[in-house]
C-alpha cells in the first residue's frame, strides 16, 4: 500500500511532501511520545500523532518513515510545513481522532508495528 492510497481512502489533506506519495508503507505506529516512536517505529511506517512540531519531523526523517499523519485537526505551524517539504516527508492531516485513523489504517491492512 502506498501513502497516496491511504490519502485517498481516508480523505487526508496533504500538507507537505506531495512528491513522496508513492512511497510504500511497511506498517504503522501511533504515539505522541517521541521516545516511544524512536524506540519502536520502523523505516517505511506511517506515524499517527497529535504532535505537529519540528521534533516530529526530525524523528520521522531519522527513522525514514513513509508519512506522518497529524490527527484531530491539530494546528500545523508554517515552519513545520516548510521543513517537511524540504525533507521530502509526506505530512498529512485529518480532523478525525487518532483512534479513528488507526482503526481505518488497520481496516485497510496496514499492520501494527510491534
């Protein structure tokens, strides 16, 4: 499954990284604590979080994640949008809850990262 397929299926807003939507998703992870993400997420994962600050991008780039989905309509600062574009990272947004997003990803076949 590609990032673009989840964008379409979940009606996600593409905030940044439009040129990276063909990346393959290897699994999914959801957490708001950066230390948890750094310890458990894997390259190619899609990360669902309420956080939308520069450190999220740093972790996502370090781990080579396929995309970050910011849930629950959390505001995304302009500098974060610009940095995601500069880093070629798919930054996506939705007004839906984190639980809804994770449930829908699971329904689509995205496997949990354990």
